[in-house]
């Protein structure tokens, strides 16, 4: 979804009668609704504006705590492996890679 598509859909909702101060939630596919969210517009790691993105971050304390306790990041640029943090690591501590497309999350075996 682009910014313009979001703006258009919000304008359409207002035309339908939604009040501009109506709260927005994020519904997941498993039926959960999350009301605590923020807009992340930090694209400082991407000098090319065509790479910029906006993320809607949804917070559910238990889920995020478990996620950051369990996730390991693998930098594909230098082969460094490091633990994810909260807030997330934006730069590889070994080679200063800021390209999220050159990192992957490693997952341990499910058991």
C-alpha cells in the first residue's frame, strides 16, 4: 500500500461517516486486534528515496519480548550473526550494513 492509497481509503472512510478522530487498530489473520501502534518513518539508512518505506509497528508486549529474546540476525554482507534487540538493531555491529535486504532472521528448531 502506498501513502496515497492509504490517504484515499481514509478519505473514503470519512465520507462514509467515520469521524476523523476514530481510532485505528491492526487486525491479524488469526483474529487478534492490536490498538497500540506507531508509524515508523525512519529511512535514514537508505540514501536513495526510492528505497524509503513507512512501517506501521504494532506492539503487544509479550509477543515482542519473546520475539527479541529468540531472534538472531545474520548479516549476509559480512556473515556476522548477532542477537536482535528492542529497539531493533539498524546497523550490523561488524560491517555497518544498514540494508535490511542483506540480513535474515535465523530461527531455531521448533520443539
